[in-house]
C-alpha cells in the first residue's frame, strides 16, 4: 500500500530534492515494510511503500523524498539498522536495490496540485485548491489537495470507502455520530459529515495528518465543533475512550493494524452501527474479515478496486 505523509507546503522548494528508492523481497510482511519506510524519520519530507497488485509480482518498493543531498554511506547505515531491528537478516543493501536520484528543481508541490485533476466518486466531486471551475449542483464537493497527507481520493482504498459510504446512504442508514480512525487527509471524515451532518471525530497518530485534516475541514467550510480533529493513539485516545460509541466508523489504514485493532473497533461500534474498513490488498481481505468475525461482526458488502478491498461490516 502507498502511504505518504509529512509533506509540508513550505518545505524545500529552494533546496535540492532527492528521491531515495529501496527495493526489498516481495515475501517480507507488510508490517516490516512499514517500519522500514519510517527509517529516515524526520529526515524525509515524505515516505511511501508499495508493490504490484498481486503478491507474486515484483518486489516491495520503499521511497523517501529528502531536501538534502544524501550521503550513500549514511543512508545505507540507517537502512541496515532498520533492517536489523525488523529481524530482516541476510539481506545486503547494494547498488542493485538502493538508488538515489535528483528531482527536477521546480515548485514540485504546486506542480503536483495542478496535475491533480478533479474527478467524481459516487455523488462526490473531488477537487484541489487550484480548481477554478464549477461543481455540478447534483454533486457534493470535497476540496482536498493531493500531496499533503494520505487520502486524496484517487487511491482504490479511499474510492472504496466513499462508495461504501454512498451505499449506506442509499440504505437510509442515519448515524448519530462518526469516527474516522487514521484520518490522513480527513477526506472520509469530511465526506461523512457532508452526507449526515452529525458530530464527527477524526483521529490520527501523525501530527501532520492532524494538521492537514484541520486545514481541509476549514477550507470545506465545516465548523470546528462539527468535526473534531485530535492527535492520539488510536482507540486509546481520551476522546474515543470517553465516548459512548460510534454508529459509523471509517478505518482506512493497513491490513496489520486493522487486525490488531479489531477488538477495540468492536468495542467502539454501537449495536446498530457500521464500520467501513480499507487499506488492504484483495488477498488480505479475508484475513482482516476473519479477525472481525471472531468478535461477532459480519460482512455486509465488499468493494474491490485496482487490487484493493473495502469491507463494510456490522454487529
């Protein structure tokens, strides 16, 4: 799965930009790949990891964007330390699996925004701040800027969640409140609020995602008290713990965390509520579902887009 974060609008436009690309064997578990992707920490403006749709094709690719000229020896030492802490042994970092390339020195964020073309998902029209056109009155506008935090709406997981939301609307399901767990850009919290106009809580454990969610809430003209945005440790944060439960939960994260957090999700979901889960490859979906079925949750709907699955479940 692609996961991008900590890209800030005032970062590095006058500094040299480099992309560091690291390839790993396809049979390494995704949870370990995620750890590797975080190896550079705050040294990186952005990080991502991905592979082909099916696990039988191609290696994992981890990429970092940095605003300095990387020292190859230093980068290798950092990566090797991360490999060791992840129990990935007997794997040499060399010319075949580690490359570095300069990024053409332009206003890359502005360029990325401009290349982000408006598009429709269900009844939503998703567009960036550069868009100056009109929005069909039959569509609900979501202003989301690409390259600020994960979740611009283009990825199959986010599309799946938006389509799953539309199906619930079509069922005349009406929640009293909404939780967006792992909000990223905030697109799902904003979409949920625009459909239902009920109190919404957006939680993320990445401060940049929290910042970006708040920005997107504001530019979509949603009051601060309508979507509360908090930094916290998942379902353990005070705002979730002090709630009486949620009728609708979005969790578009990763397969591993979805399984690990299944018990907490089940505890937070009201008896009449629905949860929309995504962030998993199609071949991971049954494992994620099994962890939730153990807790009495049942599958209502499954949406597959570009090799990714979105599951709608309820008690």
